[in-house]
C-alpha cells in the first residue's frame, strides 16, 4: 500500500533531524574541518541522500546554529528576573553556559557557537544573531553583578571589568572543551567554583547558600 503524503512528510522530517543530530556531533568534534561525507557516515546514510536534504556542509552548519540559538531576545532577561538572590541567578546563568559535569548538550552547543564565531564562512545573518546573543549575555551578567554587589554577594569593583574577567574565564573553558572534550566533561568546574572569582574579599561564600 502506497504511503500517504503525511507519512512521507514524517519520514522526510525524521531523516532531516537524523542528519542534523549527526552533524551536531561531527561539528562539535571537528569544527569546520568536518565534511558532508563525515556527516553522512555518522548518520549511516549515503552521501547522495545527505545532499538531497542539504546543499553543502555550510547549509547544515547554519541550520544547527539557528537551532542552537533561541529565537528569543528576552532569553537572558527572563533569567535575570527569575526568583532567587542575584548570586543564585548568576550561578544559574553560568551553569547554563558550561553545563554540569558529564552533561553533553550544553558542551556541544557552545562548541558549535565557538566554531561559528571563529569561522569566516558563516552567513552574515547568523553572525549578527550570534553577536546580539553575546551582547545580551554580557548585559544580563553585568546586571546580576551589579545587583550582587548591592546584596553583598559579589565583590565591589568596576562591573564592566568583572564582566570582562568572567567572559575571559568562560571563553577559556569553551576553548578547553574544544581542545579536549573528554577531559572537559570529566573536570568541568561547578558554576560556584567559577563564581569564587567574584566573591567579596572577606571570603564569605554567600553565593553558595
């Protein structure tokens, strides 16, 4: 019995999702050195079938980036406004970036974003989307640092400099994840360890309460 158009549509969507999931794994490991042949092999499909769904690896990569970045300009602002102390919300923000030990999805998502920022082959619209998201992250982090300073959970000082320190730390962690993902999964620090960089000089760890 011939398949219905609806059944064919579901099959196409499932095959496309399979290609994208395989590509996410391959790009996270290899970056833009990955080939569409690598992706087809990971998905256990023929190269011809892969080309039926995507023109080239750049098209696949762009689609993955669009999936990875939430289409929500208020994403980080919602986190800023969630219940809890500024320190607790700052911890939630950092945890969402680095993930918890052994977690795979946050790591691979940020590996993809790092590759996207470093490659010159990304479409302009995707690069603009990445830039806007990064700026929104920094603004949310700054607001939480300022609120944390007011509550005594964060050390006094220029909030822009503190944001720069946290940004450099997170960038270094992401690059570590790219260089040695297995070691990163095993030893990725808890968000509260990272936040010790922001503790008041008294050493009272109010963020961990």
